[in-house]
C-alpha cells in the first residue's frame, strides 16, 4: 500500500521507507489529525513508543493498515510534559498510554484510569526511561 | 454488590505465569473482572539500551522462553532495516524454518495447557509428547531446545548440514501424522466441544475496536497475519495460507491454532527442502546511522513489534517492544464476564497469554500491584 | 475377622487402588507413572509435615472431621459380606447414610475456613451431591423393588440389568470425584478446593478418606452387580470395575457443574427408569 | 469419547518417557552443553570476555587465570564462535545441576 494522497500533508513528512511513512505532527492539534486518520480508515494502532532526546520527549504513534505502517511523531516539550489521551478514540491505547506515562513521566490528560502499570505505587525517583 | 471476590493468581494452579485477576462472582457467574500485571519485570528494555547491538540480540531472545526466536528475529530484522542490509537466501530459509518450528512448539504447548485447563490431562500429555519431536528438531539445528540463539545481524550463526535436514524432515513426517491425529480427536470430542463452543465469544467489531492480534483475531474472522501482509523472511516464496475461523469462541481459537500447526509443518518442510547451498551470513559493517526503524513479525501469539532508535553509537538508544499478549489482554473482560468460574481458566488460556512477554519493562523494587478497571475500557458495557 | 485387621487391610488396599489408578492412567497417557506404593509414601510424608492452623478457622473441627470421615468409610467396609463384622444383612438405609456422611464431612471442612476456594468447593459439592444422590436413591429404590425388601440378597445383576450398571459406574465416578466429575475439586479453577488450607495430618487423613471412598465404591459396585463367590474373584472383578473407572477418568474432560448435573439427571435417570419399569412389568 | 482407542492403544505401548539420569542421553552434534577450555590453545586475548553478553568469563592475562561462571553463562556460544584459536568448546554433555552458583576456575 502506498501513502494515500489525502494523508500527504498531515504534518511534517521526514522519512519514507518501504511500506512506511514517518511524520512529525504539531503538538497543538495532533489529536485532530489522528481523528482524521481514523476516520480515513487507518484505525488499528499497534504501538506507542517514547524516547527522551534531551530537549523534548518524542512520542510515536504507530498506526497500521494492512502492510502499511504510519508513524506519527509528536514532540512533547519537557516544560509542558503532558499529552492528550487517545483512549476515547482508540480504546486499545489504554495500556500503551499508561506505560508511556509511567516510563517517561508524561502526564496523560483525560486518561480514564491514570496510575502505575508495571511499577509499584510507591515508586520514587525519576521515571525509568528518562535520560539525564 | 457482588457475592464473592475470588483472587485468581498471581500463583494459581491454572497459571504457569503470574497475573492477578480479581473475579467478582454471583453464584458461579462472573460479574466483573479486574486484572493486574507486573509480577514478572525483568527490565529488558532498559538493559537493551546498555548492551551493544550484537549482545542485545541474545537479550532479546530471552524476553520470553516460548517465543525466543520470534523476539530475536524481529530485533535483528529491525537492526538490519536500520543498517539497510539484506540477508542471504540460505539464512532467510533457515530463519523461517526455525521460526515456524518455534510456532509449532508453542502451539503444541498451548494445546496441552488448554487441555489441562479443562481438566483433561490426557490431551496435555499427548500434546507434550508430540512436542518432543519439535524440540528434538530444534536441538538438532540450533544446539539448544528452547532458546535457539540462531540469529545474528546479517544472517544466521549456524549452518544446517544435509544430514540434519533429513533428520528434521523425518521428524516432521512423524509429527504431521500425530498432529492430524490430535486434530481429529480434538475436533470431534463431545466434551471438549461442550466446554468450548460459544464460550468467550469475540466478534469482529470487538477485535477491531481493541486491536487484537494473532490467532485471537483470526478466530473471529479477521485475516490479520503479518506473514501475509509484510512478506518478511521467506514467506512470500513459500506460498503461505492464512487460517481463519469465524465463530470467535474458544473452540474457534483452538481450531485456528491446530490448523496453523499443520500449515507450519508444511512451511518448514518446504523451507528445508528449498535450502540451496550458499553463504549463511553477509559481511556487515557496523556503522549505525542516527535513525529509527520499526519492524514486525507474526510471533506464535500474534503481531510482535520492535522499534529501535539509534543515536550513532554501538548501542541502541531506545528499544520498544510491543508484544502480542500486551494487545490481547485487553479483551479479558469481554470473554470472561457472563460465563461461569469454570470457564475462566479455559477462556484465559484460549488467549495464549505469555506474561513474560507482557511484563518486560523496568526494574521493580516492590511487588505492589496496580489494578486496571476494565470497565473503563468497555464504556458501554 | 478382627476389627483391627480389617481396619488396616482396608487402608492398605485403598492406597493400592489409588496407586493402580495413578499407574494405569499414566500408562494410558503413555507415561511411566509413579510406583503403585506411591500413595503410601505420600501418606507417610504428609504425616511428618508441619500442621498449619489457619487464622479465623474452626481448626479443631477440621481435625475431628478428618478422622471421622475415615472412620465412617471404614464402617462401610465392616458391612461387606466377606468381612461380616457388622451383619445388618445389608441394610441399604444405613449404607446411604454412611456414604453421605463422608461427603458431608468434606462439605463441612469447606465451610470451616475463611478462604473463598474451600467455600466454592463446598457449594459445588452440595450441588453435585444433589445431582448424584438422587439417581443413587432411585437405584436403591430399584433394589428394594427387585428384592421386595430393603435388605440385600446376593445376586448377579450385571447380566439382567446392564443399563443400571452403566449408570452406577457414572455415579461412582461422581461420588469419588474423579474426572469427568471432579468438579468440586477442580484444581485449575479453585486450587485444591476443600483441602486448600489443610496441611500435615489433616491433609493426609483427607487424602486417605478419598482413597477409601474409591475402594468402598468400587467394592460396592462389584458386590451389587457381580456377586463374586470368593475373595480372589472379588478382587478380580473389582479390578475390572476400577479399570473402567480409570478409562473414564482418562478419556473424558471435566464437566462444568451445570453440564454434570444435566448429564446425571437427564441422561442417567431415564436409563435407571427403563430398568425399574422392566422389573415392575 | 474420541480418546478411547488412543488410551487403550497406549497401554500396550512402551512409555514415551526417557529415564534420563538412569539412561545416558544421546545429544546431537553441536549441542551447546558443558563449557570446556583448552589451556594449551588459549592465547589470553580476552576476546571471549568482551563478546560474552552475560559477563560470565573472566580472564586474567598476567596471572594466566581463567574463570567461567556457570550461573551467569547463557550458553549462547558467542565465545566459541569468536575464539581465534578454538580453545573454547561447548561439549555434547549436559551441565550438572547444582544448588549454588559456582565459578569454575582454571589455573
């Protein structure tokens, strides 16, 4: 599957591979873009990866349609340190978002049940996958 | 509110691995389910960041014992994508045959456990007996029974001799008869049918909404198989058929796995027969660009995803693993509520949960659990 | 025979029966299996183990019940024709009473612990008791009609009433809690049910009671339906009955409680009634 | 009921179980079993120590000491593969089960 025309300008396109496309979405309205993508028919989320690159936290949503992987990166500034939830659009992100918030210390706004998933309730210190 | 709360796990005869279910009963009927995971943390994602690319393949192979080669294949595949290299054809076929042998061993183990959960130890014993043939074959090719360590960046580590191949083919011929025999028994046994048909139903809509993967999705009539869509390794050349059932209950999931076993036997045979002489490993220049890559395989339990980010050094900057059970465990509420306590182990096992895979994150200091209310997931329920 | 002799012989035999079950079942599953005397070793080992007194439980009651259930079952052995210590001429009402008595002990054990697993095990056992005791009563009623009294007259019933024999086999299976009727002690669902909280001496005694139940029920089946003329023939036929029991255990998966109930009432009761009608006509 | 013929047939079959400790086990060629190290071949280049993912090997070049930690070893045979003089070999023999971690010292 090729990248559909309608999705050409959903964000800043930065990388293309065989059967995959990578975009950087604007932090402010990424949820609207994702809503459009779901309405377009790419409604299976496979994974959410997070990476702390020093300045900001990269959150990557990996969407799947057949053999096509759509990777949408959102850069969360460390000063804000929060991101909107997708659980209302995609219930499958329930655990993935919990894990993201737990491991990288991002607050998920509007998550139905925030809290720890793998770590203990009385975990102290910085989130395990935060650098520096 | 509820009559009785039954703690199911973390240590329970029905569970080979720790997960904690809270079952709220009224009489024998399940009213509500809570679950918590995290008893099995090994800190693998963090430790992968602290090892170089070669060493971390062995670590990835140890995420889970049953799908060891699935993890290491997926990880090497991702790193190869990062380096933009191809692997030789012989290596591709060897990887495919190991991968499918592993699926066989996983599914046979699952069938045994499934019988055991129904109180049917004979099926357990028979299925574990047949599993020996697979383990022996794996031992012949890789030198170990469960953790194979066959993959390396650019190919495989070990060659297969002609003699080994003929021995493995002979084992597979025996195994094919045995699996067909088991299929014949399980498909028609009245009590197994009574215990599984109509229990734990998942329809197409649930599967799509919760993004379920693997045999669970395929049993509900969704032909979602990475082997077909991504055509990685040698599956495209071998002509792979997807097994799909439409009922979405425990029995359909059983049938999908048994039919997949027969398909796997066919694939391994074909793969081994089409191995041509050649090199098994390409020379690799370990020069990592600052880049990221994602790749997927169809592990025995479903779609397995590795995301690797490199920052140019000889160690990965970030590895994210999304395991199949992690996706599938969301449907617990759907398949358990409304059925009786006796169906809990059977339905739970029908997902083939691999909690070693699910709980693989960071170090845990204190084993206090976190409970996810699954009600929140199924808002309309 | 002397009471003490019968006491020890029946305990020994019940262990051996249990051992045979394990061994033959293992061979049917293509395994080697434990040696036949393994239950004896298990028993001795359990006796040497520590006893845990569970908090908030009626522990003295449990200890008492563990002994009483064994004694109740051995009393049935005293009634066997070859033993003849208690010669009631086979009063069926006493037999029914003693058979329910041991089950009642297990049910009470379940209620004396604060844990939910024994509780569920007990409730299941009560439902199951209703399921298998009603057909059992009907069979006893049949004996009453057949012999025109509630006393047992030795007879070879297997030839004239094979359906009754089949249903009695299934009832035996349910009574002793072997698959497909091990619903009340389904370890995959409710751990060890009544015995989850038992340890040491109590566990050993309850295990012994379970083995004794198998021995008693198998012997009763043999006496009712085959009427063996001497002791060697008695053992031969009871081994045959045991073998059928093991076969059922090996080839069947466990029923759910509702399915077990339906099987015992909807499938077995008509079989029994066919034989009763045969007698009446 | 479908399992009846299988169960009856199995009674007359030999058990499938392999009585392992009583009967010697035949391991295939290339089995990654016990660790063996040849003092005469080793040149103490420390490659094995560097490639080991589990840090199970400890080489002391000056004292010519060689240590292998059986508790840490994951039997991946990376050391065997990378050894320039083929001094390390995983032999076709099962490792012994032990109650404690043992470091095997070669001196």
